[in-house]
C-alpha cells in the first residue's frame, strides 16, 4: 500500500526543505531502527473500545482507521544523511474489523469475554501489495458502582511486497523488496460509563519485531532496537441510535529518544528507537 512507501537504499536525493535539517548527532542505525519501528507501531491493534465493547451475545462489523502522522525531515534521512525517505504518503491505515462478545460463563452480564479480528486485504496499489491481519481477545467486567475493568491481548502481522528500496542504479530494473512486522501486547483498561458513551483509559506493553530485505542487492536491513515498551490510550466509545457504534482514541507508544554511545554497534537494546502519537477511529454497526 502507498502508506508503506519508504526506502533504505537508493541514489542520493534530499527532499526540498530538508537540506539543512540533518539531525545532529546523526547515526545511520538510529534512523533505520526508528523508521522500521514507526511503521510497525502504526499498525498495532489498539482497542478503540471500552473494557466491555458489546453486550453479551452481540457484535459489530465495521472499519478501523489508524492515523499515521507525517514524519519531519530529521527522521527521514538515511544512507549517511545523503537522502530522505518518502514516508509521508498516506495519513491513515484502514482495516475491516469484526468483533463479538460472548455470553458470560457465570450468567448475567457482569463478566463479558470478547474478541475481534481485523484485516487489510493484499490489494495492489502503486505497485505495492500489503496484507495486515490483527486479532484480540479479552474480558470486560462491570462493577457494581458502574465502572468497567478489563484486560485484552492483541497481535498483528503485516507483510508488504513492493519496490520499496529503489534501485541503486537510477536506470536499474524494478526489484521487489520484502518488509515484515509483527506486534503483540497486553492492555489493562478502565471505563466510566455515562449513558450511551463510555470514556476509557488503557495502559499496556507492546513488543514489535521487523524484517526488511532489499531485493536490489539482497541486503537485509537489521533493526537492532525493536520497540518494546509502553502503549497508552484514552478514548470514547459511543453507541448511537440505529445500532451504530463510534470509537475515537488518542494512542501513544512513547518509547524513547536515546542516542547510541561509542559501543553502539556491539549492543542490542529495546524501546529507545521508536515512538508514535496518533489518533485512531472506529465505525461499526451492531448485530445480534
């Protein structure tokens, strides 16, 4: 998909307006790790729902929209700061989503197990073919004072086959590259129902792993600092008339902003080379 158009090796080219914005200090591995983590974090499967997403025995079908904020010049440099990557192609990642809530194993509606799956089919757009598959499973609990508590596990697998890393030779033939990303995590949620709308908060841990293979020269771009850290959400889950459900969520994977020390090339670390702050939305229609 066009939202995943970014390159790690090509002829030198700096975007207009970025010539004098090279990060200082600059480190190639920092740039590569950040870019790979950023794309992976953009596809994580956050809830965009309250701790109890549906009444027991019902579900919903609709669309998720993950916002992808554009990266500034300093984050787009690569190849020893001789070029900038084309990362700002699309502001959103869409996915079809099917969700459901099971009857309580204890009777009543206080404990609600639920699950959902989301899918972006491998449509060919601008010479690229991407597939994203996500799933979650969780349990929500209604407390006597009206609060909701819950926990959920989520996982996402993403694959893109495309000429993402353009040829080292300007006149070279197209060569397909392979980008893989897998994320998984666990969230704890709390909700505060107010009529048809439930404001909620979520805090959890998310892990990301990535793989990028350049078809032009057979080089594998190593991510030495895959993201492993906090994931935070604050949102609103609203059930409207006619069975339409809307969700709006502020999502943050704060990570870190560290820079490598003199022994960086011999180290493998986590959390410090990726972060994302974005908005996410969900539109669904309820069914029994």
